[in-house]
């Protein structure tokens, strides 16, 4: 579900991962980027959110397997 949320609201998706500071920074860059470019930069933020989601899942798997 977080992957779908990342398509529409990448900063919120990043916030749900527990990365508060990064979410605020992304939001502050994302809003003007959407307004000034008409959405051309939106895929960059979606990709960032997807990478962070994937990385979080991999970290959890690694910690689970390390036990």
C-alpha cells in the first residue's frame, strides 16, 4: 500500500517510513517543483520514495535473518 501512496503523495509515504526530517525536506522541495514544472519532477520524488520503501523492507529482512 505504501508504494501506491508514494505515487500520489511521496512526502507522506516517506513520513510513514519514520523518516521525519527527510519527509519535511522532500515536501519543501516537492510542492514548488510540482507548481513550477507542472508535474515534470514528480517521478523523481516517486522514485525516491520507492527506493526508501524497498530499502526499509530489505533492512527488516536482514535483521530478521540475522537472528
